[in-house]
């Protein structure tokens, strides 16, 4: 059934109501163990709020790590001499450099610079 926070209609009340103990007007209640009490609290005007645990969204970088073989294949396709010990960071850096060099050659400008390169 879930876990609920329950507040008393009388602020700051401490004590037992049914099988639930309140401290300073607040109790955390397991709905599976105290279903009857929750029904009573709801009917009598207690504040009853279901506690929804936060859902952790998976980190996309952890859930979908880059395919090292795909990075190596891309690097080779770009003409990079790949060293077998290179890992993701080095491969992505080298691929980025190759793309920047290709952009410079095709546009005649350096990245971030709109002026043409004079040969």
C-alpha cells in the first residue's frame, strides 16, 4: 500500500492513535501494517500524504557507455592511427581533432575564426 506521512488535526500532538505514534503532530505510517488507521485518519481530517520515493533516472553515460569498437572504427575511418591502448577519452579527443581539421580544410577557415586562411 505504501508509506504515508500523517499530520494530526491538532498541531503538535504527541501520542498514540490506534497503533500509530505521533511526535509533534507527525507520523510516518506503513500502509500495509496500518490500513485501518489510515482509513480512520483520512475520515477524521488528518493530513495523509503518500510518500513517493524519488525515481533515480539512469545516467545516460553510464547506462549507454560509448562502444569502444565503434569509436576505434570511426577513428580509423578518419585516418587516425589508433593505438590499441587508447580508451574512450583519448579516442574521442582524437576524433574531435580530426573533425576540426576536416572542417578547416573544407571551409578554408579555422574553427571559431571567420577569416580565411592565407596559404
